[in-house]
C-alpha cells in the first residue's frame, strides 16, 4: 500500500481536520488582536521581535500549546485511530493508525500571524520542496523526507521517527548534521534544524525533523507586510527604555528588559 493510497483512504478526514485546525487559530488572532505596539509586539533576547496578540495574564495563548478548539478539530482523526503526538508553533502532528502498512505521521498546518511567521501550510510546502530536491539529487541530505504534501500545504506526511534526547548525541555528530544541511541549503535557519529538540533517528541514522525556516529575517516576525517594520521596532524600544514594556524569555515569560 503506497503512501498515496494511505492518504487517499483518509483524505476526507485529513482535509476536514486541517481546515478546522487552521480556522481555530485564525479566529483566536482575529478576536485578540489589540494593537501593534503597546499590547502586541515584544522583544525576545537572541531571537528578535515577535508579535503575538492572544495573551491572558501574561500567558501567550496558542503559541506552543494546542488550543481547545484545535484539539476538538482533531476528533475525526482520533476517532479514526490516529494518535496525537504533539504541537509546535506552526503545526500539529498525529500518527497514522497502526494498521497502515508504513509507520507514518501527518503534520497539519496551523494558522500563522503574517509575514514570515509560522503558517504551517507554508512550512509544509517548504519541506516538501527541499525533500523533493534532495530525492532528485543524491538523497544524502539528513532531513526526514516529506512523502506527500497536500497541494496547498494543508497537511503533509512523513515517516514516523524516534526523537532523541539532548544528551543522547554528541556535539560532533549534531555538527555533522548541521554542516550537511547548511552546505546544501545555506539559507535555512540553523538554530531550528540543528536544535536537539528537532533531531530524530530514522532507519538507524540521525535526521532533522524541522527544516522550514529561513535565516535573515531582520524584521519583526508576524508583522503584516503593509506595516512599517522599523517604525514598530523603534516604538517597542522606546517603551522598553522607559520601563513600560517587558521582554519575553525562552520559557515564554514576561521579564524586565536588559538594555545595552
């Protein structure tokens, strides 16, 4: 049974669920968008400027956790025997039912905020393009292959792979993976594809699970294209210097800014 046959068997559920997952976070953004600077844009040390409108008591809703409405949207897949594996900033991941011939997962695209930020559909399409180019070359790029991508990127299918713990692999081996990807696709963001959380073992070797983001984003991620990016950054920095705006640290907590 080919991957396309497996997808065909569940296409109706996958299409319905992917649309509902996407709509869930799109509605969240529409309901919670409260302005460009004072309530929305934050500086993240070592990462840059990010926009995230949905916030309640300092908790950034729907950023790296699944929304209740997104979880409800998954019910047709779960009822069909899929297993929910996890969620990232841009995609929800489920494992296909165990009775399928190959062990497969599906990445369902979540809605993103705008220019260069986190639409999972775009990320699925990027990985499909890189994966196909790798298959048409010598095929030795250590990226977990995209086996099928819905034409609009709504969902994409990959082999199931075992994630690895940070202490399980040494810096040298991780560096080899990073160097191989960097040499072939130098525009990809190494902090993402070489992150230990995004490395996995498949067929006895080491691969990266996520390879969809690009370097060189010198503008606030999530700012719509029609907004003046420099003006947003200047306004955010003025508030930070006056002590009227906090930064966000790595665990997504609001912290006092450290100003140079």
